[in-house]
C-alpha cells in the first residue's frame, strides 16, 4: 500500500506517518465523511494469517466500543486487498517516545499528569474487560495541548493467535516494556498493563528504561528476575513516596502491584496536582550613581541625632502580708442560746394553750347537766 492509493474505495492515503515492524501508518482522508483519519495497515505476512484475521476482527470490534477522552477512537476496520487495516481518529502531535527522545526526561510536574491520563484510558479499558497487552510510549499519542491518548488496543492480543513457530520478536511487541508474566509466556492481565505503565513512567521521569539489553531474551530475563536501579539515582530530588509507588508497580509478582490502571491513577493524583515552582527572579546589579545634594537640603534631610536609650528596670512590687483576723471568743450564754430548740418550745406552748381552752368547754357541759341548786 502506497501514498495516493484508495483503500476500500473510501480512504485516500495521503502521507506515510510512520512504519514499524508489523504495520505502516498513513494520514488519510475519509472521502465519504470528508475528514482526516489515521490508518494503520498491517503487513502482508501478518494479514495473510487466517487465525490472526479472525482474532483481529474480534479485538478491533472491542476496541471500537471504547469511548474515552484518553483513548484514540476507532472509526472503522476491515480487510481490503488482502490487507488488514484499522481506521482511527487523527491526532496532531507526537508519540510519547519521540517526546522523551527530544526532551531527555520530564519533570514530575510535567510527567505525572501525562501518566494520570494514560492510567485513565487504560483503566477505562480494564473496566470494559479489555487488556491492552502492549503498553509502551510509542502507543501514547500526545497532542500539542498535552492531551494524551492511548492507541492500538487489542492488536497485541490478536497477534497471540499466530502459531508459535510463526512468531517474531517484533510480534510480542516491545521487550523493553512487557511484564514478567508476558516474558514468561503467560497470558497478560490488567496487572500486566500496570507493570508496563510503570516502565513507561520510569523512563518518562528518568530518561531511560529500567532495563536495557542487547537482546530480547536478555530483556525477558531481566524482567523476570532483575532488580531495577532505584530511580532516585537518576532523579535525586524525586519524592520518596513516588519512588516507592514506582517500585511497587515494578514488582515481579502481579499480586504485589496495583490491580488495575485506575488504582495507579488515583495514587498518582496527589503528585499530579503539585503546583509549579515559582520562577526565580534574578536581580539585576544596580550601577552606583553619584548624587549631589545642596548643603541646606542635606541638613533638612539629615536624620535627627540619636538619643541615648535609658534602660528601664522593673522591680516587682512587694506587698506586705496582711494579718489574718483573730476569732472572737463566744461566751457560754451565747453558745447555750444558740443551742435552744425553739421548735420544741413552740410546740409545748401550743399544747398548753389548747388544754387551757378546753377547760371552759368542760365547765359549760357540766353546768348544763348539773345545774346548781
């Protein structure tokens, strides 16, 4: 497939954007909808495999159902002229690998927001039960406004359908970024994508991957049993908490990592909101200037003579203790009077009065029945 060709009577290939081991990427125009698109056309040695074609259509259909701001939208896919192709939205910008090569490395303030976006896109796919299987900076497109979008969902899993004898190193992707379980030939899981995100984050912040080797077999051995160099040796000012997160993500055992990209993204949120350091203001040297002041003006501008400062001492005031009042002795009569039970006295008087009042009543009754002769 070359520039200028019309693919499937709909997509006009305008410019080749890149070429990899398994596909060519073209900038094209959808002549039906009159819009720019990016088309990935797989090479014939992959497209001619029937098992791959069937699995690719399944994976491409799953990827086309993903709709997220951090995932490249799949518009169309199919097979034309014996070639498997996939049509995606066209993202003006560069992939993350190109940016790392240009900048060397990203600061924490620049890099972590990009990783949070990558985790958001991959985490959305994990919730849809889709594992990417080939996370690497080449598959992360960054627009001019620093919007990151992950691409190529499902293609690596489709490549698994190729018979073992027909596999090539390039098929399994990117030995720099795959997980220990992928290196051992096991099926990838969401935790495998998390490991690959950790490799990308390590390279993004340090400028180099944690493992490098001259062969894919040696890289696989390092992923399975090698211990990465602490990232603090490349970035001395990296927060210890962030270094611990990276080392956790790069754990050999999947159960020791974060289970999904969503979990990793939530952990990175606290570092993604770090404010940018204030710019340091450089003071320009001031050249000395000679200023002549008239004598009368100088006399008025002169500060008043300094008066000697008298030290004031503060002594605590002494208050002599006041004599406590002596208790007044109480006489026996007063003490006895205070001890009289006036309630009993009152009750006694009432009894006497009551008895005395009954005497006339008794006399009246007696005289009534026994009058005097």
